[in-house]
C-alpha cells in the first residue's frame, strides 16, 4: 500500500495523478496510454479526481486535465480521511452503546410516569383514572408531600381519589400524624359514602407516599427537590416483584400503626 492509497486514492487514481505530475496538461487518451489505465475506465477515474478537486480541467478541445499541486492534494486527501474517520468513530460509538445496552440486564420494571404538581388538574385526572382500575382493594400510604400542603390543595386530590373509586372497594388508608392534623374529620364521612369499606390507621412519621391497587400496581410519589409541599409527579409500576415489595412494606407499616380513634 502506497502513501497515496492510505490517504484514499485507488490504484487507478494514483496512477493517473502521478502521470499528470509528469506529463502536465494531457487529454484522456494520452493519460490512458501513459498511465496504463484502460480506456474503458479512464473517464470515470478522471471525473472522480476532478470532483474531489485533485485535478482540474482546461477548456480545450479535446479537454485536457491538469494535476493540482501535491501539497494541495495531500491536504485535501487528509481532510477527506479526517471526515471519514470522524464518521467511523461516531458509528463505533453507536455500536458500543448498542452492545452495552444489550449486555446490561434488562430492567424488570414496567410502568409509566405522570407529571404534575400536587392538586393540579393533570394529577386529579390521572388519580381518577388510576382509581377506576381498582376492583378489590387499595392500600394507600399518605405522608410527604401531603403533610406540608394546605387542605385546599390536598382536597383536590382527595376528591379525585374517592370520585374514581368503585363503590364495592375496600380502602386501607395509612396516614401520618401531620396529615391527620391537616385534614378535617368530614373527610372520613365522604370516604364512607364512596367505598364499601374504609380503614384508617396513623403513624407518627411516614417517609414515602405510595399506594398498592389490587396488589398488581403500585404508585410512588416523586417529591419535588426544592418545594417541600409539592411533588413533580407519580410513577406507576406493575412489575410483580416491585409491587410485592411495596405491599410487604405496607403490611409492616400497617402493623405498626394505630387505628384512628372513633
């Protein structure tokens, strides 16, 4: 392999260019004879070199071809190779990314993310639709960010929660003492009007708000990183292993909690 072929010239292209350096301006026939490139290929080779600005044509009859200076040709070939290598590098990076993702274990989670602030219309709609899927039981844990929210804000989601509930549903509601201080006692009467059974217990503190519906889906509140009384959304997951773990956590918390006084 010659230096020019390493820079991107085919053997015929190199022969033609080196010939033109010796002959100076020449016709296609003369170049074919002098370089040994067959007549059937000479025009393809010349047109390609001309398109890459490695040679130029003269307006004569017949057309004559002239080689560009070697220093110019080398720089243009180097620029071409640089672009090719950059494209190749980008391709290899894409391949590496694909291989890396294929080698990593596939995450078992399957679910969705609802973006929306506490009490927003988006979250009210999402909460209603979420509750409408429940056919048997809902186990709900209510702590942050509800603890810091006003009742006016919290009421929007409480109403959506029970409006979406089926009348024969059993709801187990685990709330923190701080949430209990925020909500009015009338809430429990509203709950009893909407569902078949409502059980409520209280814990001094709750770290994460979540619920488990029919032991098949769990939703977890994603707290806002800067606003203590808000969240950025809710993630819903129906992977059985994750749902089972959240149900287990709920049962542990439920066992530690105190029933709401009558």
